[in-house]
């Protein structure tokens, strides 16, 4: 089975190379959905350490969700240099160029959507969603998610995807009881 690929032009610094597009790995647009309590709240929670790898000139995973104070590591698995940066309002940074088997990280102190790119490869992008509370989840491949320990009361819960947009539902959370919500986002997986 062959996968789509594109030939990348080089300026002589590196030998020519072909990079596979998607199809090389098992992907689902559900991996890029974040479901979160959108009612305004701030709850202290333990910072997390997560990783967005740079593999085959792609950020994997494409979307991560963390709490404020969390650190995202960006290891470089490719034979070429990468330079991770963001100009987002919630976090502006530039990690500089670094080679294969090196990793640099960034700690995120403000909630928001941080769009991450590579200065050297304009087709690379990722998103870090930073929340001021721990009430968020990424659905599994069946589209199911669980957000534990949500405080009781009337809340808004949102399912978000960078291209499909977001859908918000009202939820009444009862103390000690599970509440089921269903969201419908127009997602299509890559062929």
C-alpha cells in the first residue's frame, strides 16, 4: 500500500527527501477535539508534563490540553533541525533551532489557545489548549470522554476542534452523579 507523499524542495543544506503525509500512521480527527467546562472558573490543579514530538516534519500529537503551569516538551526526532515558536497572545516564544535527539520545553502560565509552528517548515503546526482548571478531556477513538470531579451546579460544556468549530451544551451536574452529554461536530478523517 502506498501513502501520499510530497517532495520537499531543498536549498542544498540537506539532501532531497520525501515526507509522508498523514496515512503513515493511525490518525483520527477525534484526537484533535478537546471537551471542556467552559463556564468561567479557576481551580488550582497540578501542572502536567506532556510531549509534542516532531516526527517526519509533523507535530504529534497535533493538539494537547494542559492546565496552567504545565510544561510541553518538543523533542526533535527528525534528521533535520526544527525551530518551535508561537506568536499567540497567551504565549509568545521561540525555542531556537535544535537538532535530532534534542528537546526543548515551554511552561504555559496563562490560559488560552496557543498555535505552535516551526520557523523552518511552514507546513508544521500544533495547538496547545491551556485551561485554568482540570475539567477537560480528549475523546477516545469511539468519541467517548470522561471529565471527573466536575463541581455540582449548572455548567456549560464545550466540544472544540480547530476547523470544525465548537458546540456548547448546558449541563446540570448533581453531586456524586454522572451526567451524560452528546456533542455533534462535523469531522471528517483524512483519507
